[in-house]
């Protein structure tokens, strides 16, 4: 996932009116702790699904890169 995709996801999930970027700048340690806790809980609950999704995404990205490389050499 690219950084801008993650920003968009957080924007969608955060309550409207919450400037989460400012909150993270002002309170980096609590923000990091919350992110770690959410990541841990997601990993415990949906770890296999996340790994499968990440693997599929990586394979798709690699395939696109190879296709671009091949087409640029022709």
C-alpha cells in the first residue's frame, strides 16, 4: 500500500472533522502506540487474510513492473 492510499484509508475511517495528521504531529508516541495496538489486533484477528491480500498485491505489482520493463525494451 502506498502512503497516499493509507492516508485516504485513514481519512475515510477517522471521524469527520478530526485532523488526525495534526494529532499525530502533536502526540507522536500515543499515535504510534495506538497504531501498534490496532496492527496487533488486526494481525491476531485477520492475519491470514492480510497476508494473502499483501501477497496478491505484491504479485500484481511485480507483474505490472515486469510488463512495463518488457514493453519498454521492445
